[in-house]
C-alpha cells in the first residue's frame, strides 16, 4: 500500500440545513483497494458519497483526492478528476438508450477509447449488449444497475464510488455484479469505495471496511475482521445475508 491514500476524508462534517448528517468522519481509500462502508439505513453512508462528489459540500473537515484538496470544488470539476459515481437508486437516463447512457458516461476527451470501452462494458454485462438500442427506463432493475456501473466506468475512473449496488436486486444478479467488481479490481487495479446495506457481500468483497452509525465511523478493519466481529455480526449479518 502506498503511504499516501488516493482518497482521504478527514474530520468531515456535512449538514442538511441545521441537521448534522456527518459528524467528523475519517475514511481512507488506498490505490487498488476495495473499501466498503456498511451501516443501517440513514447512518449517513450515501451522504458521505455525495459529500466526496461535492454535493452537498462538507461544512468542516477536508476531502483530499490524489493529493489535491477537493473539499470546495464544484461537482463537475470533481468528476473531471476521474472520480466516477454509480449513485443510489441507479439514476440512469430513462429516455435514452443503453448506448446513449454509456456515451453520457464517457469523458469528452476520452472518445478515442469509446469503442474499446463500450466493448469492455458489453463483455462484462452481455445483457447490455443485447439491449443497447433499448431505452434505459424499460430495463429491469438489475440491467439498470449494470448500466449505471457501466456508465461510471466509461469515464475510466481512478476511483469508482458505488452506492448501494445491490439494492432491490435478486441475489443471483447481485453475485454477478460483485464478481465483476472484484474482477476489475484484480485485473485492472480499479480502486473502489462501496456503500452497501448487504454487509455480508460487501465485507467478503472488501480489503478493508468501515462501520457507520449516526454519521460517525464507529469501527474499521479488514473485511475478514469485521465479518468475524460479534457486534458486527449481531447488528448487520444476522438474518438472511448468508
């Protein structure tokens, strides 16, 4: 692991109006790692993801990416630093075709790689290839999630932020998506920061993980350590995730 993390979140506080959603969060993601953030609904996990992307901006603390302080940058400039997000709720463009959605993900300066990158996404998710001329809104939930991840990957990110990729999907589809994430990480060194309610799947996939409760990080460790931790098991792994 390199000494300087690719992403370093230090003492970050984020507010919605007067309500503090993040209460001094510290998180690090090193190059080539898969790091997950687990916690109950409403713990602040998605808020952290959105704060990294600049919307909302942190009211206190610092977000440093690749050695640069990005805390106060607007979202579009953060994206240009090659941080790509597959947001919660999939948020694809429903009226655009699969192919048009992928085009929206490609950086304007990276069009020379466009064909190659589309082929790569279609190899990862053959279902998207079959449906490339279909509108995004007509796809199944699983296909929309594949498209959301595919669109994020089209920008050739240094860091991929995945927010709840398994939400509302059948276990078999989730397994396929997690396998592809692991493969990208192993074969291409893609760095991934993952927010996930399916703690069991996330911890199995991750090098390291953090647990968030009420806007604070309460625990961290390797994926294996947290999987074995009795309090984590009791809170997040009991009942149906095995």
